[in-house]
C-alpha cells in the first residue's frame, strides 16, 4: 500500500494525540516530534508539565480513593506504588471516581509489600466504599416489609440488593483496620490475622460499613445471589454452626442492604 | 410572585429559572455547601465540573440538587475530549446530556482540548495543533454535542505549555472559525490567556484585541503557578490553587470595559480555601462588573435623554 504525499501529511498531522499518548506516562521517552517552545526553542520541560499534570492528578485521585491504604503505607510509599500502578493500568473511564478497581490486585502482586497481606482487602473495602457513595439512590426496604409476609411464606422471601450494597470477606481483620484508619493514624495495635467480613451499605446518603461474622456474610451473600431466606439461612449454618438467624434478619433490615423483597414464585423455584 | 413560582416549580419538579446576567460566581466545592446554602445571595452563581456529577446517585447529586434550588448553576465539562482524534464517546455524551436535562444549567461549556485517546483517560486538558483538519474535527464534535443536548455550548480557550510546528492557524482565528461554523459561543478564560501569552512570548493584550469578544458568554478567572522552562524563562502553570493574579485582574477589567458585564466565574480547584476567601475573589469580580454596569446604565440614560 502506498500513500500520496498528501495522505502522508494528513496522517502525520493527525498523529498529535497518538504521539502524546505514547509518551505521557513514560518518563524515559522523548518529547514528541513537532512539539516546540516559542520561536522553535526546546520544549522538554514544557512537555513535562503535561506528564506531571497527568501523573500527579491520577496519583492524587488514588490517594483520595484509598486513604487508609495511604496511611498504612505512608504517603510517599503510596505515591510511588500508585505511580507504578497508573503506568501499568491507566484509567479507561473518564470518571476519576471509578478508577482503581484493579488496584487491590496490583497491591497483591507487588513484591515489596507482600508481608502486608491484609492490604489488598483493605483496598477492596475502600474501593467498595466509594462505589457505594456514588451508587444509585433507592429507598431501602422498610422494617415493616417482612411483617407483610404470612408466617408460612417468610421462608420463601427473596430480596433485591440495594445498588450500594457490597460484601467483602477476608482472611484478615479488614473491617477493624479500615475503621481504625479512616479517621487518622492507627490508634492501637491491631491483630491483623483475625478473619473478618464487611458489609457496605448506603441506605440514604451516608455510607455505612458493618462488621459481619462468617455466618452473616454467607447469609447476606446468598440473599444477594437470589437465594430464598430459608436457603440463605441454611448456607449460613453450614459455614457457621452458631449462626443466629434473628440477629441476621435484624441486620438485613437495619443495614439497608436491600431495596425490596417478595415471595418466591413457582418460576423462581424452577431457576 | 416568588412564592407562586416556587409552587409552580414544585409541581413541575423543575428548578427556578434565575437570571444571573452579568454576575460573578464561584466553583462549587462540596465542603462549601453549608456556607453557600446559608447565604446563597453571597454569590451570583456556581459552576460544577460535569464529571463529578456523573455517578448514579449519592451525596453529590443530593447537594447539587439543593444548591440548584437556590442558585443558578453552570455546567462545565472537562472530559468530552472535543479536541481529540477519536470520535466523541457516546456514553459520555449521553451522561452529559442527562445532567443538562436534570439540572437545567444556565450555561454549558467545554474545552478546546483532549483528554482521552485510544481508551486511555489522561485526566488533563491536552493541547492540539491548529490545522484545517483539526478544525474540521473539532467542529464535527461540537455539532454532535450541541445536537445531542439541544443547546449551544461555550468553548473555552486553553492554557498551553507547548506549541506544534504543524499549526497553521492563530488560536483566535481558530476559535472565530469554530464559532462561525458551529454557532457555539466562547468561554474566555483570561488566566489561560495570560498563562499562554507568557509561556509563548506574545502579548495578552494583543491576543484579547484579536479575540471575538462579541461571542463570549462567560469569563473564567483563576490563579496560576510560576515555574521556568528549559532556558530559565518564566513558565506559568494553570494551577487553579491560589487567588487570581494582578495582571489577570487588569486584563479582566480591560475586557469588561470593552464588552460590558459578562457572567464571570472564579475557579479554584486545588488547595481549596474556606468559602469566605473564594467568595471574596468572586466579590472582587462583582465589583468590577458593577462599576461597568453602572457606567453602562448611565450611558443608556444619556442616549435616551439626548
């Protein structure tokens, strides 16, 4: 395939964003050709303003999305890791508050911090917190909703999760670490090796983070996946023999984790 | 009358229509919500970055809804990537259009810049060369935006740190031609004019003399940082993290003297101060607007009487 000089010129001219895109996130690469200062003078420091803006802006965004991880690592360390992350996984969404869903996995694979095994789950919980913050508005399930069921039908109740609801289970004390760092430096020594699970909800405007025992986690997870109340309770008991159903139902209502419930129909049971 | 229109808007579930003509406003930051809600008359309008309100729900929409009940809001897009090579992202444009529908902004603006390329979002306003090809593409993108939202947009002049060898158009001519082809208006950012003029060694006054002021629907003012380029010459950075600089105020007064009062926004996006400090910047702009508004009214009276 050959190009006429005209087409070549056109291709060259339209390449400005290709040229920028290829080097903006890579400090080792040269300033793109055709980029100049006034009267044709050098533009390396000038071009680096864009590099700095892009990197600084996205690193700041990650600091804001992951404040507890920032505190745990120390801001300087966090910023170096965040910079590596954004070079490896730059954002594809134009909404900065959607950035960083892959950050927890990146931390898990980052060799120098392998000893902080709880850290990826803390990052997952922080990311879930921001997802809940921006989730769609829905009125949570009214406390009276369960009372509307005939007692013999209650076991067949199905629940629709509220859009803000997120569940996270960890082998580490993810809830305790998260709560301890959301309001400043860690106040006391935490035993990180206690397995914990967390439920994130936003019934109205405030995001809430509840600590769950193993049974409650499996109960709520089953309900979110479309199991009936009875099946969810069985699953919880299998995983956690001392599971207490009445406490879990109270949590289901008070946390605002669901937006509606209905009785299981024949078609639901076929599924 | 005020009560009637409030009742009407409650029934229609629509916001009040304000007329902030020739007033000064400020960037809206969530931390200033209480102060602004307690005294909305302290500022003429507020402006928001559209992308901050593109989540599905939650506190951002709740606070903007409350603010919109008491103040006019202008919607300022930062990520449409109008100056980019790639087509306009339809999903992003649809989100933008739904904000226009939801909040009934009195002004809508975007940038002569790009921020996304081949699915990577760079989160910055990046420059483009001014050529016949980029002109056609920018106009195509603006047509698409305006057709989708059903309203004209104001296009903002950029602050830039570099130039392109291949540029064939002066920025002011480029903007004038965009207005002619698309019917859009312009958002004149006077800090950007001063930053670019200093960085590229031309006169901000001459740039403004050549700027199609008759098409300006809004003015932006902001603070900038001072650094140095490769040769140690001043390189200004459009940082929006401090008060408006004195030379920018002088240029602003010159523009208002020439054109009369134009809705003016003081932007502050980083190192955001307490509300009284940001409000005092908007008040300073308002004083300049008032001075020329008074003069304009006296001149009108004089014309009528003579």
